[in-house]
C-alpha cells in the first residue's frame, strides 16, 4: 500500500487523498511517503513527452489512489489553456552565460510560479473530498503577503465543493497585488483586507484553524476548513513535473544527451520549489546538484555552512518578499529523507526549534545534505546589480526573486559533471515593475502601472495582459476588518458556501 505518514511519526498512515484533504499531519509534521522513488520515470522517453504527459506520469507515481481518468482530468483542467505558453514552463537560453538556461515558471494566470501548483491543487482537492466519502465542502482560508493569495484565488475560483477566503494586510501589498486580488471573479471567493501586518493575519488564521467551537459549528453545516499552504503534498507534487519538463526541453533542443546531469538553482523561501527538485532526482532525473538561492534572510545558507538552523535573527523586508521567510517549512521533509527516514530525529529537531529557536544536525547528516544541496544568497544591492547585469549581458529581464538566483548561480562554479545549469524563474518581472525599472536605471513614475509602461518601452518586452489590464477591471471586494473580526468573517463566508 502506498501511504503517507508524518515526518515525525509513522503511527498514522493515510492515503494520498487523505493527505491532500488534511494538508498537515495531526502531530504538526508534514506528510511524506517512504515509497518515494519506487516508481521511476523513464528518461529515455522524456523527449517525446509534453508537459501534460509528464505531469500525468509524476502524479500517477506519487498519488496512486487517483484513477487514471481522475489524473487526466486534473492535468487537463490545470494545464490545458491556462498557461500562456504551449510548453507551460518554457526554457530559455541565456546567450552570454555558457550552458545556462532559465526555466520560466510564471506563465500562469497570476504571473507567479505558485500557479503551477495552485492550478492543480483545487482539482486534486475536489477529487479527494468527493472520494474520501466526506459529504463536506471545504473552505480554504489563507493569509497572504501578496503572491500566494492571488494564485490560490485563481485556482480555487468556482472549484466544485470548495470555497476560498483570503486575508491580506491593508496597505502592505503592492498596488498590482491588491488589484489582482480585489478584482478576482468567482461565486465562492472572498477577499478581505486586515488592519495589521502579515504576521498578525497569519497568526489569526492559525488560531481560526485551532478553534474547536468554530470547527464544530461549521461541521454541523457540512463545512471543513483547510489551507492551501505549500506544505500540502497536493502543492508539492505538481511542482516535480517542471524539473522533468526542463530536461525534456534540453533533450529536444539537443543541448544535452539522455543521462547527462543537470544542476538547478532555485530562488527559495519555504523550500517547496527546490524540494520538488529533490523528488525529481529520487524519481530518476539526473540532477548533479540543487543550489538554494536565498535573499538577505539567509537562514538556510547559514545552516548549509554550519549545520545549525537558527531562526532567532533579524527579519529583513526585502525586494523579494516571497523569499522573506525564517522558518522554511518544507525543509522538514528534506531532513526526513536525508536522515534515512528518521522520524525520531526529525521530531527531536522540530521540538528543539520550537523550544529554543534552533537545532543542530550531526556532521554525517550535514555531509549527506551537502552532497546534493549547495547554496548562496544575495543582498539587495546584489539583487539590483543582477537584474541589470542579466539585462546588459543577455538582453533578458528578470524579477527580484529570480535575480537572487541569478546572482548565486553566476557566483558559483559550475559542477564539473553538469552538462547544463538551469535557473528557475519564479515571477514575471512585471509583477515587480518598480524594482526592476529602478535596477535598470530607468525613470520610475509614482504609479506602478506607469512603471510597467516604462519597462515595456525600454526593454521591448510585453507585460502579461492579466497584469496590464488590471486598472480597467472592476474591484469586487472592499472589505476591511480588524484582526479580531477575521474569525466571524470566515464563519460568514463558510455559511454562504454551505448555502450554495
Ligand atoms: C513563493 C515564491 C518563492 C519561494 O518558493 P518556495 O517554494 O517557498 O521556496 C520564490 N519566488 C516567488 C516569486 C514566489 O512567489
């Protein structure tokens, strides 16, 4: 039986569908499967497979309780006609950086890489909810600092059996991000600004999930709360596909031969994106090395250098907000696998982290990690210079998150056994037009949409229509609440969902 269990205990195995529905294990650990890698993808066939064929193979291997026709439906709903590129995640060669390619993950509806997972999760969730026999509907509740909220809204809008409520900190997201959320269509979506910062909203969402009385009231109406958080295996697994898709494109372009090793450099926050690369390696993709790229919040890089993870440090708000993270949740899964599936150890380390703010691993475990993962980080001057130098050398525009990766990749020696280096690009530069235009030394008008125009004219690139057309769209949501009112807001939205 292919089951998932917590990183912290093997006691309660669940099916893949249950793991998706629950999101997080009851003991606070993350769901993992010891069968990872038992099914290998045949890389000799990759060159003949398009993105959807690869996604079907990956999901079929890791979610074996979904039927073939369910997987087909999920993959078609997620990736047919939803991304603006035929390749879904196209690979682009950088002309002046030898053997270096960029995998553009941002051609989905919200122009951020989270679309790849969040276009699939709602369909996986609907299927899981229907098949686990629960007569419940699921209300997704998310606090966002900007990107996740919109990608989750776009994914869950009108998803059968699901509703979604998103909270964002009032006045603390960019004009583009705010409009992206407040113009969201769909009968099952709610968007609300919160008087407070992201951490206030996030902490309250955690309290709402832990509110037993609320859960019981909603249960009697047939509603369960869940999250679209990046620790859900339904978000992690769809991301494995694009590592194989990058390799397939390199093969088709005759840049590598079948079996050649490739290294990937990944702008990292919660460690979900890069962990998917590790899963791909375990499933047979020839990966020589995975390079973690951090911004000034470089807790992971310190860990790779010392073996000590210490979250008690200054938090920096940077130009790459989606990487401003001190607790990289998915790192726990990496610790599980690299320690040889040692639940007791992971449980101990996570306990140390929550009690003392840090943990340390043995030299042996650190060496095992370092044999696969390398890393570096960029401060904000380096990010800005990376945007400029990538443009000057390659005539290629990158966003600040991707720029952290570009800085790290270009300042790291290529692995001798890597035939190609692939930088994962996690957002369209037009999501952050001001930072990008400033880095290129352009004049920036106060309005972000005017900045987009400046960027288009100066670089000859085109902003995604979904972003440039935002000012013309009708804002549907004007709700603003105090933190203390969020609980009631969720209950109201959930009861509305029950009525539908
Ligand atoms: C979420 C995000 C990241 C970080 O990805 P993780 O999976 O959390 O490591 C990087 N860049 C952008 C633009 C993002 O939205």
